[in-house]
C-alpha cells in the first residue's frame, strides 16, 4: 500500500501528509522500519499481528504530485496489479475526522491520484480517503493542504490516523466491503 505525502520534515505535519502518517502508524503496529528502496520510495514490510496479512508499506520519495513513478515502480518490483493496491491520501471533500473507502474512480482533482493513474494506466485501486475538510474562507486548496493541522485537529488526529489504519487492517483481512460497512456507518 502507498501513503501519499511530501518528503522531508518541513511537510511532516501538513494535511497533505496524512497518507504518510497512516503508514507510520501501520509500521509502528508491525514493528517495521522504513528503508529507502530503488523504486523511489521508502518501504517497510511486516505484519500487524501474528497470522495477519504481510503488509508492504510505501511512501514515495517524490512530492505528492509526482507519486506515480514510484507507484508504478513498486507495482513492477512486487509484481502486483493495481487491483491489489491500496492508496491512502488526504481528501478535501470529506470532513475532517472522517474516512471513506472506495475502489476505483477518477482522480477528483487530486494531483497525486492523477499522477498514479497516469503512470500506472489504471484507476482501479482501493482508496483510503482521509478527510481534511475544506479550506476556510477564500483560502486556496493548494495553500490549505500544505498547512499543518490546527491545534484542535491535532488533538483529534491520533484517532483519525488509528481509524484509517484499522480500516486498512480490516480491508486486508476481511475485504473492502466489510471495512466500508464498519467505517462508513461509524461516522
């Protein structure tokens, strides 16, 4: 699975980096460490519990809008097709503290997804969409996603991250429909 975000400490707390945050949570649960790989991503592998599916967690080393090259390289390296890919990303059109899960679809204006679809030739993958809400007032979406979460949001963020990680674990153990039933009705 791939968590979208921007590289480096300057972006670590940005709304746009919520995909990286979710993968960091999963890596902690699996006691796995991210290591640079020739695919253009930092990769961690492990299981979150005995008998659980082996997870391959990847954070592209490129900026969000150029994530597709690393994702395509990861698909080739691990010999998987897009249908088995899970992409975790921020979503402006979902309220903060909500997650939505879906398979396939367009990019919805999300440049990271647009680049993945372009590079892999397919939009047929699972999306774990973590709501970050809309920008206040007339603030541009581009500025909003590159800002850190507010103090109030930061207080709730660990729960949001844990929920997204739980949803991913449920997807890998029981499938997308089971995860949708649980997480779409919970919020």
